[in-house]
C-alpha cells in the first residue's frame, strides 16, 4: 500500500499515512480539524536514455531474426599447414 503525505492548510501540521488505493483522501486535520491538502513527492523511478524497446531485454533465440542472418558471414579459416611440411 502506498504512503501519502498530507499537510494542514490552517495549522501547517504535516504527516504521512499508509492508505490503500481504494481509500478516500483525508479531508480533516487530526490536530485542529482544519482542511488538509495532499502533498506530492518526487517520483521514485526515473527512466533516462535514448529509449526502451521491446527487444532490449530479449535474448537472440527469442528474436524473429536469427543471429546468423544478422551477422555477416565469416570467411572460413585457412587450413593449418604442419611445421614439418612447410620447410
């Protein structure tokens, strides 16, 4: 359940309370019975970067493009020549 911060408009009393999403907002100050306002805090998660894509967290076997088709074909390695035959 989320924690909400409230502050009284009349006396300035500030407090935090844990409420369910379905609970209604508080309207009366517990100290002076004045009117409350809900305070908004900064967001806990910030996404930075060029973007987030569906393929960022997927492995190559789940992709529709095979790794062999995406990478250029490598030339075959030259056959190794034994050292005794080279002299």
